């Protein structure tokens, strides 16, 4: 019980050792046998407890000493300590994110509530999250629900600093499209926030949900608004975006500048994207793209505590009420071109007579090229498998692709990277003047 050990001398030859409160009945017997009175106040002071507690134990109270069971989360103590250390490049802004990371990567098997309680009992871990509390707003917002197919909300989570596993620093953006009734969402990871990227993403989102909502709520993003909406001005929608809205059959509702709570439904899912920081230094850009899509799929399949709905199931109820999709011709007009090309025997694809590498495993398969913002994005089905800066060079290899390909071809594995770099330097020398 955290009390001090006391030695109470009864007479010249007798001492009683009081280690804990449960030793007090023994003291009482001795004192009664000697017809001596117990000073309960002094005992309470010496044991650093309340006088009533001393009285209770003297009268034979025995605590229900249940065996303290070790928490199974204790097995992850060192892993948690490492992840939350200052040396770790990974960042966890919410306990939920850390819990999910440990589930996905370390086999943790416990309820989120149990994990939160465990962290709360560990001051060294709780302090880590306390220091990040300033990131969230405590402003109250009025919850309101919208009917099915009535509204969607769109927003960007911008300039997320991400360090790839190769040490490259990227500033990525994630666009979120969210149906207000079912909370079903789609995500787009992109370096660019150009209007072409936004329009293509929205059209693909409409195709994913099988229709178009009546209205879409936007922040005052420049790709949508030429002049922001304020408390005193209605704002001015960009001409190209207005045409897009008419072609698709939805109304544009810009938020009032400075009132983020207006689009609270889409603000909340943005917190899920903080999971990206849990994987700092773990992925390359293509793998990060895949992770964001996995995150989206997981959230769409989870029970939503605020609404009591599972988004993917409630999308079925909402889909039938959506405005029908525009014609294929209109949809293709707004979507970024998807050029089908075949991967050759050198694991490369051709664009404008120049060759670009892809990872191993795609020889003979047809992949799609999306070209925008001076970059080539290579997709296999819906997975982004490679991204290249458009180049005037004849041969364009990503070092990781070349190393992996070379490793698959050679029986020995020593100094593969060194050999790959030499080969790449030789290839670049041959083709640099062509």
C-alpha cells in the first residue's frame, strides 16, 4: 500500500514489525493482551493514512486482494516507447492512430477503449498525447443531418510533409469527397491541386458512388471560386467549374470563409489522414498512394460512431436517389486521359518515344498512363505503380526498379546496389546525347 515499515516496541524483549495495514490486527491482539491503549492518530500519521482507515483495519478488515494480472498490452511496451520517442520519425497525433498502427503492423489484439485506458495509466505515454492536444479545436458545432443524396462535401488536406523511405521529402495533398448522409468517401493523394486534377477526381468519385448529389459544399478553394464567399458577399464561382457543375447536374455551395464548422462532416474524416504520419519513412510515393486507398476502404467499412452507420452499406440506400451520371462523353471529357500501354521485356513503358521504368512483375501487362503537371503516373488497374518526371532522356530508370529487376536476374546478391548504380551510370552515358 506504499506505507513505511514501522517497528513498535512493546517491552524490552518484544517488537512488532508493522509492514502493512493488514498487520494492524496483530498489533491489536498484542496491545489488548498487555491491556494497553492504541494511539490510532499516531498510527495514522506514521502510516500516512486516514485515522478511519486505521480503525477499519484494526477491526479485522481484509482487502479483496485480487491477483494483479499483467495487461497483454504490456508486451508492446517497448514498441510503444520506441514509436513515441523523440528519435522516431513517425508521429501519432491520436491514440486511435497508434492503436490502429500496432494492430496492422505488430499484431496487437485489443479493443480501442482498452488501449486508451492503458495509455492513460502510463504517464510517460499519456504526456506524449497531452503535448499534441493543441492541434484540435474544442469549438462546439451544431450537428445536423442531411437527407440521402442531398449533399456531399469536398476539401483538401494540404501540404502534408512526408519523408519517403528513400529520404525524399514530399509535400502531398489529399482530396476528400464525402457523402453527408452515408458518410461514404473517396480519397485522392496528389502532389498537385490543379483544377484538372480536382475535376477528374470528382468525376471518378461520381462514378464510384453511381450518381451525383444535388449539392456539393466546398471550401473557398481557388480551383472552384474566383472570389470567396464571405458573410457579406455571395462569392463568384470559377467559370470552368460552373460549367462542370452544370454538366454533372449539381449546385455549388461555397462555405463562408473562416467558418470551417460549416463543413464539419468532412473536417472530421480529415483526422483519419493523420495516420499518414504513423508511416513517415516507411513508404515510397506509390506505396503511400496505395496506403491512402486502403485507409479509405477501411473507414468506409467501419461503424461510424456519430451516425451509427457503416458507410458502404448505407451508400446502397443513397445510390438509388442520386442524380444519374452524365453521359460517357461528358465524363471522359473531364477525366485525365488514361493512355493504355504495354510493359516491354525490360520492364519499361514508352511515352513520346522515351522509355520509363516500372517495378518488376508487369512484363506483358497493359498499364495506364495519366499525364499531367509534367509527370507520368503509371497505373495497373487502380494502383499507382510508378511516377516519373517527364524527361527528354531516352531511358528513364528509377533506381529502386532497376535494383529490384537486377536482383531478380542475378543468382548472387552481394553488392547489387553498387552494380546497379554503375550500370545506370553507363546507360545514362550512352543515351545522354541522343
